[in-house]
C-alpha cells in the first residue's frame, strides 16, 4: 500500500505528517535556493536536490523582519485586535527562508489549489501559523492550500537594478520573484500532493493581494495560475524606478556604505534596524502619490509594464478574478496609530486629499460628511484613505478586467468582529478565512454564518471560477456581493456625492 505521507518531487522525496482533521501537512519544503552570502539581494534560483527522504513535518522560520513600520514607534502589539501573537514580530537572522507549506485534504486526490501570499505591508509576514493557518483554509474550502515565504522589506524589495551596475541587473522585485518561483513549483509539483495543476488560484491579502495584482502581468509568473483572489489589494500599488532607486540610495547612506556590493557583508540585523528609516510609516504617506514604502517597482524588466495599465489592455483576460475589500479598511490603522493618525486640521486633510489626485477636495470631504455627519477629522481621513488605497482601486481593477473582456467578481466584507469601533477593519476577513473567530472570542452565530458564506464563495471560485453571484458590471445597481451588513448585494463604489467627487473636474 502506498504511504500517503511520502511524496516524490523533482528535487527529492518528502515525508509529511497527518493533520488532526484529516489530510496531510508537508511543511518546510524548499522551493528556491537559500538567498545567502553572495545570493543575498539576488534573483531567485532553483533549489538543490536532496538525497534520501527529507522530513517535511516542521515549519521553517519566517523571513527576517521587525515590527511593521505601520504600527508606529509608540504602538504596541496589544493595540491590534489580534493581540500580541500575530503582530509582535522579532528579528530572525536566518535569511534561509524560501520554503513553502502544503496542506492537502487528500494527498491522493485531484483538488483545486489555492496558493496563498500573506500580507503585512511588505514589512512582516509568514507562511506558517499563527499568521497563516493553511489547515483552516484548506478545511473550509476543500482545496489544497500552499503558502510560500517571500523576502520582505529591503531584502525583498530594494530596487538595485539601476544603482548597482553590472551583476545587479535582475535585483528588483525580489519578493515577487520569490512568489513567481513558488508558483512555478506548484504548477510543476502539486499533482503529487493531491492538487490539480490545471486549476490553481493565486490568492493573497493586503501586501499579498497587491503582489497578486503584479503577478497577473509578470512574465515569470505567466501560465502558473488560472484564477486570482485579491483581498484588500489591487494592481494599482506600484512605485516607479526613480523612487525605488532613491530609497536604495538612502538606505546605503543610512548604513554608511559606498557601494551596492557592500550590502552583501552587512549583518542582517543592521539592515532590519535601518530599513524603516528610509520609508514612510504613515498609512497615507506610504500609499498616496509621492509616498515611499517597500513593494512592487515598475522596473521595466521583472515588471515590464505598470500592472494596472497592462490589465486594462487585456493581459490578464484569461485569468478569472475575485476581488474583495473591507468596508472600513483603514480603521485598524486609525486605532493603532492613535494621535499620530489625526490630521493637524482640516486644511491638512484637504491637502492630503489633493495629493491623491482629487481636483476639488472640498467636494469630496463634503461627500464624506454626508455619509457620516458626526464624523471627526480622524474618521473622515480613515474613510478617505479606505477609498483611496483599497476600495476604489479594487472597483477599478474589476471594471478594467471586465472592459478588457475578462471576468471579475467583486465583494465587500462588512462584518464587525469586534464591534463598531473597529468596524470591518483591514484583515477582519482573515478571522473567517483562517477560522480564528472562536480563538479570539468572536464566534457569534452571525459571524460563523458569514465565515461559511465567504469561505463557500472562495471554494466555489477556486473550483469553478464562479463564486455564486454575477460578474462585476460598473453600471449595474447593485454589482457587488456583501458579506455582513444589511444587504447581500451592494453597489461599489457607492453611488453618492463622495464617489462623484473623486472624478469631478475642477
């Protein structure tokens, strides 16, 4: 009888372990060569084969990281609704991090596959629990779930291609290159774990979703997945090469280095201690035009075109999209950053709105006040940034995909796991996708029903490309499935004065 916990791969044989609820876990699988020594800050390379049977029963460490810049210097992990476990990251100096994990309900099956890319602002993240509970997602969706580490911060997104000279040409978007390598591994190998290599969905939340938005148009990822799920992300978040080069130049200066090659010898702890000083820590500054953060760079090679424009031109029409946003995305950062989040005055908020490209910011602010007459400046800023960074780009992506002849479905997550103060905050949907409601004391019958509805939609989409409601149509009223709230279907963006002000001429 064949041992279901022994799997042969092109690189060697793996031994997994049974899961408590059935199925199997194969953890700590190398999908790329370790980015160590001279391979630091270099493009992803294939892993080396191994002899004999490799143990795949234990998770490997997360990529090197420190507490996310978005938390701010005076924010404690306890300020997060997740408590100290998920966000209180400590440095891990083991740069040997390019491993993935496979949770399979049936190693002998032929199941749909979800490849998950974690969020964390491109600063933090892990493909293993507690941040990524692939066992829960696999159980709730009936899919084979793969989660892959990718390099973070400066180690993953420092743009050196235009600064380093000969030998550094491919050193850009290294985290994206890691993700593309993981997808190639899944395409070539997942059949041995009970997955269908002809039915792969790339999925992610926040930074992971913004990554998927870029992967949709990345040549190295072409043909590796058939559908995509973007939760709290889009194809719009990308920095130009000049900004990427400026950040890299500033990091060298901050580290007191003269040459790019000197980065190979700097202790990883110094890079982690310094990298937050050359980017913006405020959620608005790092995401609005002119801001600086880690993330995808339009370098012209790894990403030949700006993803949003490439999708509008039809590059991804063969890939079905499921695009979600949370109703109150930025409320989480408002609560965590406290006084630092509040605009100095109304003029400062209007200036920030203008920075987002709104020609008459007074009209937009008036529109938000009509939505919430009692809102203060902090609440108004949270509403504006929620639209600017998350909800409007999600709707634009769905509309662009539809206009290009592709298929997109949209949803809005409106459940409030911790009440009205946080609302449907950024990452609230992960509490349902990773079945964390009971652990966090939020498992009401209503929220458990929403969990089943959302994961059921993901399961249907991963299996068939149809989550259970009509494709997105910008002119339809309504056009977007809502999970939570007071209606099953809503219109995104809302048909009101605030939405109109985003595109009104002066």
